[in-house]
């Protein structure tokens, strides 16, 4: 999944917020870095969101 799909899955966060999240040390590493941008494995991102989604909601308040 690309950055746009991650933004959507995170509830429509801004590009800047998506970059902050995907740059976190605990966020899954991308499986590829293409000309259009980085690509992450959907299963890895979904698993990460299940663990961290509440933390992300709290930090945005």
C-alpha cells in the first residue's frame, strides 16, 4: 500500500501527518521505494495500526 492508502486507512489524515507516522521508528519498513514513493506491505501496516491506532488518536488531540 502506498502513502495515499495509508492516509485513507488512518481516517484521512494530512500528507504531513502521514509522513510523520510512516517515519516513526516503530512503523513497518517499506518493502519498496519506487519513483512514485514508498510502498508498504498491507498486512504489516494493518497489524501496526491495530496496536497503535489508539496512541495516534490520543496524540492528535
